[in-house]
């Protein structure tokens, strides 16, 4: 087997590589989402504390 055959996947390359791509994107979103949500939460809490201090 050579590299060209490997990447062609016996004629199913589009489906195989598309599936890998979608899986990678979903896993990336799952990994990054909590980080973004945590930053937003901390920012909201900081704003809330500033508002309370002004009162």
C-alpha cells in the first residue's frame, strides 16, 4: 500500500476524511467551550461586584 492509496481510502476518502474533520471540529468546540464560558462568567461576576461596590 502506498500513501496515495491510503489517502484515497478505497474510493471512500470523502466520507472518511469528512467524518474525521467533523469529529475534530466538534471535539475542538467541546474543549474550547468551557474555557470561553468560564471567562464570561468571571467577567460577569467582576461587573456584578463593581456594581455592588458603587451602591
